[in-house]
């Protein structure tokens, strides 16, 4: 779907959120990183002195909060991340007959969304899992969750980095509009911590783990009080190398270290900031106008949660002096960047005060580049 009005009325009838039990503050994270860096620098003092390798710079909690707005992040496992000798989470391997971690996270959010929508597994025709990373190639995580819930129908995984959730919601809308399904369960389990290089000062603070889920259905079957009609969807991608992860099964055949340089998340954050802000603001403005609204009139902006300064810039461009944290709520202060899940967390947590007829936009922007948006209106029921 891009420019046209949806051929049938489709709603988001419930959302769910699973938050990991552990949180790490900037101070805790910086303390672990700085102990790692100091030890590294001491151990390599001669090579650093000789100019053979670079010293590890120290991190700062004040910098992180000022540059990104992040104060803490939730993670599935804390200890390994905070151990200067490990610097990665500890996630023990599970047997094939156990639910995998990503499916377990997604299942918890899915159950929450089903309850909110008043739906049972038997009401669901399709399951879509969208995430920035998938724990394995096959069988699909979506099919594992489908099996665990006992859903009859079909399921698949998809990946568009930070836009995996909005693009998955759009695929749900398309599936319903085509008549292939009446009700679709969209799940976004973002298991971000294993892809973070906690030994990299410039990116060790960015991500957190979380799972969200949404029930998307035809308005005809919806029984939920808190339903949101999807007025339109819009997707845009433009190739960029400024956010990249080269982690791949092909490393084995290329005879390179699968966890070596550039294999985990890396970005040119400044360039991303500069290039994505105007793209996202223009995208949202165009989309809102297509659905017959004006950006300044929208009650709420559930924006991607990567950087508070980016969101403030985009919000000011769209709402002018009317921009406020109430209208563009922030979750990245406590959740950090949760990949594709951020805008859905914001939608889940910050909509109860809105009235029937109020409109808002759910919008993601990030790696690819990719931008995805859904303009929604609280249904009059
Ligand atoms: N502590 C202290 N100083 C630091 C630190 C630190 N931790 N990090 C960097 N610095 C220093 C730098 O070295 C630099 O020093 P100098 O001026 O001497 O060179 C100075 O601080 C400024 O550095 P930057 O220019 O890099 O700082 P910025 O102000 O640009 O802030 C940010 C860095 C916060 C990264 C910022 O650029 C940003 O957030 N940009 C937007 C990026 C963005 O939105 N990216 C999206 C990424 S996520 C995504 O798309 C999906 C990926 C999928 C994975 C998801 C898994 C769930």
C-alpha cells in the first residue's frame, strides 16, 4: 500500500509488551566498559606507545545521555555484559525441543496482545515475526510461535532492521486487504544485546532487548473497545552503508572471523542523524497529508526510538511550537534503542488518554535506510 486509501477497514485491536526483567543504567555500563578499556590499555601499553594499536578511549554516562537521551536499557541477561572479562550477554544454548529465546520473548508479548484484542489463537489466521536479527534461519521463529500457540494458518519471519515492525504491520494490512486472512498476529521480538559490541565505546550504550506484538484484523471481526483504524500505510527504502551488520553464515566460506571487525552492529551515527531526520520528516508529512490530515493537527507521534535529539528535531519540523513530549512520547530513556520495537512500545504505552477520532502516526526509521509509517485513528465504537 502506498498512496491509496485502504480497500477495506482494518484495525489494530490490541498490542502487547514484554519487558526483560533486568535493567542496566548508563553508569553501570560505563563502569564495566571503562574497567575493560583500562585493563586493555595497560595490557597493550607497549603496542599503544609504539603506535601499533589505538588505546581504548573511555566512555561517559553524561555523554551518552546528552548525545542520545538514553539513561538505561532492559536486557535478557546482565552479568556477562557487565563482566569486563566477557563483555557480552550469557545466553545458554537451548535444546531443539525447548522454545528458543526469541520465540519465548515473542510469545509473552503475543499473549498480551491477544488478551488486549479479546482474541484466542483459533481466531488468528497468520503470524508474522519482524525483527532486526533472527536467532536462526529456519524453521521460522514465527512458525515456532504459531506452533506454541496452536494457531492454524501460516507464519513467516521478515527482517528490515528498524522498520521490521512497521513493515510487518503493513504486510498484515495487505494480507487482510487481499482477503488471504482476517486476523494477523504481528510479533517483534528484538533480541538486540547479542549483536552489540560492548567493547566499542561509540556504540556500547545504544541497544536494549524487548518484545512487542499487535493484533491486526478486519474491522468486521473486531470486538475490542480500544481499536485503531489504519487509515493508510507508507514504506520507503533507500540504500545506505551508514548502518551495517556483516554478520553472516557466509563468513565460514570466506575464511573470515564471523565476529571480527564490522561483523556486529556499526554505524556512522552523525551521517545517519543528518540524512534520516529530513527523510523521516518529509515521509511523515506526505503520508499524513495523503490521509487527509495536517501534521500539526495530529494528536500523537509514536516515533522510532533511537535518539531523543532526532525525535525532537522531527517533532519540531512537523508540529512547530506545538511539539511536546506529550505528543511525541519518549521510551528510549529507559528502553534505549530497541530496533524495530520502539515506535510500537510508544504506541502501546501512550494512547489511553486519546479520544475516538483522534489521529496519530506510528513511524520507524533506520538501517537500510528504511522508513515505515501507519496513520491511525481511534475508532468510534
Ligand atoms: N562516551 C564519551 N564520548 C564518546 C562516546 C562515549 N560513549 N561515544 C562517542 N564519544 C565521542 C566521540 O569519539 C566524539 O569525540 P570527538 O569529537 O573527539 O571525535 C564525540 O563524542 C562525538 O561523537 P559523535 O559525533 O559520534 O556523537 P553524536 O553526537 O553524533 O552521538 C550517536 C552519537 C548517539 C550515536 C548519534 O550520532 C545518533 O544517535 N545518531 C543516530 C543514529 C541512529 O539513529 N541510528 C540508528 C541505529 S539503529 C538501526 O537502524 C537498526 C539497527 C538494527 C539493530 C537493532 C537490533 C535490535
